[in-house]
């Protein structure tokens, strides 16, 4: 029987913070590139600055934006309001129609990724992994079905850690001076090779 390999939540939170910090750096580099190419207006640049600051705040306290204890009541309230406005009999019918926590975050951060839909999609995917991790590990049914939820927690914690590592490397490459980028790239490849070899020895 497969058992979950769940790491400490502080390890995952470290990865989450690193990931969002990397996103803020990548978005800033993207904005600078667009500014140099005159592909962004003054208003778009200002909106991007505010959105990048918002992402930096997420990096400081990610639980405030994704944890069940911090977001679930507001999510239920949105669903109840929508159900009432549309004449739905059950709030549950509206729960997955209204914005979830990641939807709220992505809408507020959208301007940070002007002209870069791939980076915006990566941000959405990362937010989804964080929300899934937060909500699975605090699901009231966890103690009834520990194996199922344990494996889900492991799945999303691993996704967060792996995505965060890739994002940090991308931020290093994109935000470093061009002359330094080959050195950073070589360092990252070497680190991956060492990790791969050490894994095979276990």
C-alpha cells in the first residue's frame, strides 16, 4: 500500500514564498523589457507596478491569500450572494461558479504579466497548486480518508516545490546581467546533475 511522504508545512511555505518572489522578479523584468521596446503605456506600467507589489505581498504572507481559515468564509459568502442574485435554490450550485481564492489572486495580479500570457498561465498554475495543497491538508474529511488526502497533499506539495525551484532558476536567468546568465545556467545544470546522481545512489 502506497503511503504519502508529507513534508513539514514550513518547507512548503518556504517554497511558496520563493515562487511568488520569483514571479515578482520575472514580472518586473518583463515590464522593463516592454518599456524598453515601447510596448507598454504609462497606465499599463503603473498598473503593472501595483500588481507586482501585490505579488510581493503574497510572498510575505501566502496563507492570508490561500489558506482555508483565511479564505473559505469569503468564498462561501460570494457563493451565497451569487445564488441569491440568480435565484438558485442551493448555494452549492454557485460555489464553483464564483471566484475561488486563486481566482481572486490571479485577477488582482493580472496586470503584472502584460504582454506575457505564458508567464500569466504559469502564475495561475502555481496558484492552483498552492490552493489545492492548502485546502486538501485542511479538509474536514482528512481524518476519515487519511490515505486519499495524504496522497493529494503529497502531490501538490511536490508540485509546489518543483515549480518553485524552476521559477527561481528562471528568475536568476531573466534578471541577471546578460554576461552572467551562462554562468548561472551552467550552475543550475550542474546542480541538477549532482541531484540526479545522488538520487540514483539511494
